[in-house]
C-alpha cells in the first residue's frame, strides 16, 4: 500500500489552520505558518478554492474556509440546478430513444425524481417530478447505490420489499448486482418494480467524479429489452452518451 | 444516402448560434459565440456589427465540424435575429457607420415622447399598427440623422444602407459590396414603424415623416423563399428564410393555426398568438405584428405581448441581492415556504411593457411585514412572471376572436417546475413544453427547409412537435381571483413613480 499523499496532508493542514481562528489569512501567513514555499501553498489554496472549500476575499486577497465545508454532509449540487443543466441532454435522449427519461437523486433512503421528459409520442402522461422510487428496485436507485451516492447498508438491514417476483430481495444478490453495475458503468431494472416495465440508468458525475444523480430511460419491457430480456445495446449507448455529456458540463473532467 | 441537414443561424442579443437540424427536427450540432455589449451611456446599448459578422463566420464551420459534415450536405440556411436593432452601413465600403443600436436602447425617449403628442399615436397606429416607442427602429434612424454630421445627406445620395441584423448578415453572406442582396422579411420590417402592415410595403407617409429615403431601405421579400446563394462562408448553399427571433419561436412551436400561442421565457418574455390572415388591431395594449409570410401565401399575423423583466428579475435576485448562487436555486428557496406570505414584487425596472406601456412606473415590493423571509421573496419573484403573463393573456383574450386554450412555453425558465405549475394555475389552462427547447433556431430551420423542399408542408412540421412536459391548473378559483386582485393592486402602486423634479 502506498504511503500518505503529501499534497493532501498539506491541504488538510491548511484547512485546519484556516479553521483555527476567526481571522482571514494571507498567502504569506499560510505559507510561513506551515513552512511551505509560497508557490506550493498558492497551488493548494487555488485547488481548495476550485472545490469551494476555501474562499478568497476579493478586496484583500485573504483566505477563509468556504461555505461548502459547512454543508459537506448534504448534496452540494442543488437539484433544481442539476435539472436546469441536464434539460437539453435529457430532451435529446428522449428524442433519440423515443422513450421517457427521468433524473433521480437520493433523498432519505429513496430516489427523488427531479426531472421527467415524456415519451415523445404525445400520449397522455403526467409529470412525475417529486415522486419517490425504491432504491433497490429501480435502475436509477441501483446506480445511485452502486456509485456511493447513497449508503447500501441501512437498506439491507431494514429489509428489501418485493414489488414483483423479479425484485432483488437478498442482500448478497444486491451486492453482486451493484458490483456489476460499477463494472459496466450502467444499471438495469427488468420487471423489478412493475411487471411489463423496464429501465436502464447511468450515473451523472460532478467535480472530481463524484456521483450527484442518475439519468434513466424507461418503458415497456419489450421496447427497452431484446427477446432475451436484455437491455438493447443501442439504448445503452444513447443513455451513456447523455450521462457523459451532462457530467462533462458539470465539470467531471474524465467523463 | 448521405444525410442532409438544415442550418439555422440565430443572431441573438447576447450571442450568435449556429445549429444543424435533421429531417425529424432533431438537433444535430450547436456552435455559439457571445459578442460584447457596449453601454456608452446610461440607457444606451450598442453592438459591433462587424464583430457579429465575424462570429457568424466562426460558428458556421464549428457547427459543421462537430456534426462531421460538409457544406454540400446543407440543404438550406435560415436566419432568426434579434429584432429592431438598427445597423447603418456604407454601400461602397461595407463598413458600418457607427455601432448598431440595440432594441433595448432608450436614447430616443424624448423623440418618442414628442411623437406621442405630435402627430399623436393614432397617426402611427393607422399605418404600422405600432404605438411610438423607443423599442422600434425608425426613431433610431432619425436620431442618427440628427446626431451624426452629414449622415442624412449621404443617405439621400444613396450612399448609406439601413438594415436590421438579418439584412446586414444576408448582405454580407451574399457578396457584400460585390453585389450583396439588400433584403429583409415582413416580420422584421413590421417592427421598424416604416411599413404599412396591410400592404407589407414601405409607407410613403411614414418614410417622409421620419425623413428616411427609400434608397437606404432593403427590399421586402417573404419570410421563406430562395433569396439567393451564399457567397461567403458556405458558397453555393441557398439562403431561404429570415424571421425575427420571436416570430421564429412561434413557427418553431408550430403555432400555425389561429389561436395557437407560445411564450418564450428568457431575460424578458414574449407571448405571441397567431391570429390568422387578419391583422387584429389591439385595444388592450398589445402589438400587431407579422407572424410569417411563406412565399406567395397570404400573410399570417400575430398579436404580441412583450414583457420587459422576467428572467432578469431572477438574475437581479442572484447578482444584486446575492440571496442565491445560481438562477435555478430560486426554486429551492421558494419551496422553503408554502406561499408568498402576502408579498408581491412588480419588476418595473425600466417601466412596464405590455399591456400597460408605462415608462413612469418603477419596481415595488409590497406587503412587507416582519413575517416575510427570503423564501417569500423568492416566491414573489417567480410569481411576478406568472402574473405578468396573465395580464398579457387577458389582453389577448379581449383583443382576439380566439380564447387561449393552452400555452406552449420555451426558454430557460421552463426548467423551473414551480413557475410552470404556477403559470398553469394562474392562467387556468394547460402549460406545455416541447421536446426541442431551441424553438427560435428550430423555427428558422423549419421556414428555410420548407422553402427549400427539405420538408413538404406544415403538417410534417406539426408531426415533428412532441410534448416533453405538461402542467395542469390546480389552483382553487377563488384563491386565483384574490391573488390576481392583490397583484393588480401592487401594479397600481408601481405606476407614476417617475415624476419631473419640482423647481425645474
């Protein structure tokens, strides 16, 4: 196993230093307090500023802890902002796939639907925004679990409700499937929440690759899957392109 | 078979965008560049027409590259543009004579006030169906003649050309000083105050009144026909459509039947209703405008209600008050409370546009008590957009023979679910968002593709339109009426705030 990463140790020291007093500190004070070269301290401070852990006063150029640190435990991306920034890509995904599109984020052990684009066939459909879905029985939920947007243990301890005979109810099974989703980069639900219905979903990533939500396509099982009940490869490609495009817009460099 | 596309150029107030669409009206690629806003004095807004033309020359190849396509795969070019913005340029050199004066610019305010007294509103309403306003182009030409030495004489000698942005771009695209086409379309021409809205020709009396010589005016062609081939940027590709941006959005929303209406929610908002082949003269503070004219088909008209401040109120809340970090967060903040707590905001930042047209109004926040939180203010910010739309819809229903049955919406604010639900609630009709949010670009593409035979008829375009979301009215009627009455009382309090200083 590799030793500690020096720049992370230094970043932690800078945060502790800034947290230590009520006063803002200048670059020189930070560098001399920690025995760092000014250039080194500046690089770390700028990175911390980029992720909103540190703020710089415009007038004096001095540094203090950022507001984001106070909300570390809660989602850092506003759900309404996530919807707004996904809008064009979600529309394009619905247009190209011909199916309904939903975006979900975790909320108190469930999936909150934060955006819904109708299946583009002009049939009567009602807006699902604000609805809650089960984490273990929806493709959106399984993706959020697989990529750590929501912890899986409390769910397994509580016990898994069966919605159909295909719902995953055994903890071992859930863990295996989440592992597969991590490997593939997308997840599916085939008649696990409702008979005759299927869906696929992929993660949306923000800065640093952190998963902030999931985007999914869903519809009748015979349209989402092939005759073997496996999701259509063409749909998966469209879905993953949309997820990557949104992630790129949110600042996830590698996706 | 090689796929062919239609190219749409949307020259807007802040940026120039080039978008390619396929046969099913789906977006294939986008390229965009912003241009600089010049504010040389309070109330003045200018653009550099050369910068805009240069941006166009950049975004076109960018859009082609990102779609991995060549100019010979482009079936036609359509142009949508910011309306009323005025460019004057030298016919011989092609150089603009000063910066373009943008539609938001209010330098002609005192001139416009005089026009209201002499010859009076009626003179203009009879001919061009527009009341005098700083919004339109002709007063700007007059202002330039009065403030730039020798300009009027040069114009009379035929050395100067006038155009709104689409004229400037088409002239440059088709060869510029080497035989460039100097043309416009009726949707743009109908916003100059220089045409007779019924004959769609330059009006002798209006030209004489403003002192604008015919030689400087572009030829008025229809909104969709083959104007000519591009010479620069996309040699050989036909240019087949030009529409003002709001009319393009109406077309992109496929509002082809009388009574169809759309509202585009951006910085400001623009509600347009198709009134068919009748130019309905408004008695309730709306503008009569040309919706589109396809080749030699009869002209289709629209009633328009422009609202000056909607999205920009959210921006003000973010940038000036700092109560939110991003515009979409307004919804999060608004949802922290159940209702507005009795608080209303009338955003008359530079007076009120439709249906009031009161330049003496200024913004007010009313109903403040110690109970009010920033959450209530956020609600009031969103509700202001809802109620302003309601006022325009009421005027539409009073003016036109059609009653609004549903409202098609587009623009950035349609991502706000709380606002869209509120809109359905206060209008008491379903609010519908289409699958393609880029309706301005789509409308220009549709008109261009129609003229080029890429799409056969309006029916095919209609079948390309799909519903992406719909909000149904849920508000209790009694509550709706009470809230509306409160809003109207708030508006009354915003009126007449600006008064001349005493002792002057």
